[in-house]
C-alpha cells in the first residue's frame, strides 16, 4: 500500500472540524502511536488463546478485519493471517496453526465487518473459513463516496490521524513462521485504524446524506464477492501480448503455458517463478523461428520438459492450432452512440455537482453496455447510480434515459 499526504481542500471534501476537535485528534494520535508498538501485538495460535478472544468479539457490534495470503509465493494461495481489531485490542489470528476457526466465524456472525477494499478479503474468508459477513463497511467505498481521490489505506491513515504507515512487507511471504516482528506490526496496521476511520467516514457520509448510497454499494460488494470467478483454462493461456504472435508461435505459446502451469503446481510456486510472461512470449517466438531458447536457472529435467512442450506445439497440424478470438460486438448504431453520450453527460454533471469521481458513478464500459442493452441497468448499477444517470425504473424490456 502506498503512502500519501492528506488531500487538499480542492478535492471537494470538507475539512475535519477545527478548534476543540483538534485536541481530540491529538489525543487519538497519541493513543494510536502507543498502540503501534510491536510488543503489543498478540498472535492467536492455539485453542486457549482463541477461546479467550471470542467473548470480546461477541460483545461488540463492529469488527475490523484484514487478511494476508501467499499468492506471490505458492501456486494455490492460502489464508496465512487474519488481522482483527476491536476497541482497545488488535490481534493476529494464525490460520496455519492447525486451530479450528469455526468458533471464530460464529463469533463474527451478525457483526458489521469493517474492511479496506473488501472484495479480495471477502473471497478469502469465504473460501478458507466459509465465513460470509451479513454487513460490511468498506472504507474505500466510503472514501470515494465523499469525494476523496487518494483512498489507499496509507493515504487515509495520514489524512485522518497524521500517521505515516511503514512500507516494506506488501510482497512478503506471509506463510513463513515464526512471523517476524516487522511483518506482524505491518499486518496489524492494516486494521488498527479502521474502526476510528469508519466512525469519521460515517459522519461525513451522513452529513452529505449519502449513507443509503453507501449501504447499497456495500451490499453490492458482498453480492459480487459471493460469485466464484472460475478460470477458463482454454482462454487463460492467451496472456497479454499473445495476440501479436503469428503462425505456429501461437500454438507453441499454448503448449508452453500449459507446461508452466504443471511445473508451478508440482513445486507449489506461482507460474511467474517458473517463467515470466514476457519470457514465455519470447520463447514461443524463438521456437517458432527454429531457435532453442534456454534459461540458466532451469534444471536439466525442467529444460527437457520445456523443450518437449515446445516440440508439441511445433508438430501440431495447422488445423489444430488455436483459433484466434473474434472481435466481439458490432459497431454501435447512431442511436446507441446517442444514448452513450447522454449517459456520459448525465454522469459527468452529477460527478461535478457531488464532487466525486465520474468513474465511481459508472465507468465508460458500463455506460456503453447499458446503452447497447438497456435491460442490463439493474445488474450493472445500484439504485443511487441509476438515479444519478437519470435512468428510470426498468419496465419490461425498456429502460429510458432522460
């Protein structure tokens, strides 16, 4: 997560209250600094520790959560840390400690879960703990709804608490044990400020009469995270840059990609640890040109398998070469173009009036999709977005743009 200074007043957000409130903020900063000391970090790694935590979780209505996984270090990612903050307590739960975490999910049931950028965390929690919150408070959604342009966690912590978060562990291997103190401290920082931050954001949303918008967007985030994103293996090999390959190189790339997947799974490493995408593309071109690229870090066994995969692609009959995907869709009609422009004007005017990002109301692709198929408005937009775009309620197969 990057750091950033507090956005200037020109971002359209009212400055925090001055005067007496400054004393409260200074006291809060002092408290946060005291809480930030590494020796205060608790790691829950056994049944007794978890059992002691549960009553405190059950006694509160709002809990801050964050997760860390090892997708940069393993083929199949796993949940490695679960950071939890409640008033006066920040803890790390160790999912790798062979402790049954089902009671933790039960204790969190019915709570409002505060997250920063909820989608990835929600998917990890559902897949690994079978836990789906009933309600969430996403601080990214809240910040964008009040017009904050710099909404990384570091930027928001700097903005509201005057604290600069440490960098350095974003790409760390969270599965390593024992967990280094610097990594534990970095991890806890991802939740220790979320509860007071949510309170500040909630007040600003309320003052702008945008709490209902916020609730709609958080509910949509929950619904989207519940949808599994199945990878289409028949399409996944078409990596960025594949379209530039010509002739047999396209077939070689597919074979090399499949080889890389098998290698990565066998050693439980991410595919890019075996060979990066740019190297995969380069190799496909070289093999197709009759050359034999080599990589010094390959073992003899891996080198043989690499070349055998390329040979399979080279010897594939042309009729079996992968078919290039056709361009989807047709040229927009004049009527569709007119609707796109009307939607864009409505969106941009609303964004200007509300001083929020136009893309947060609806990105260009969404405008185009709705203009081409007006019945998709409900699926692509929540009510407040439809209202700002001045799209009437869907009746039958028709959605009108005013």
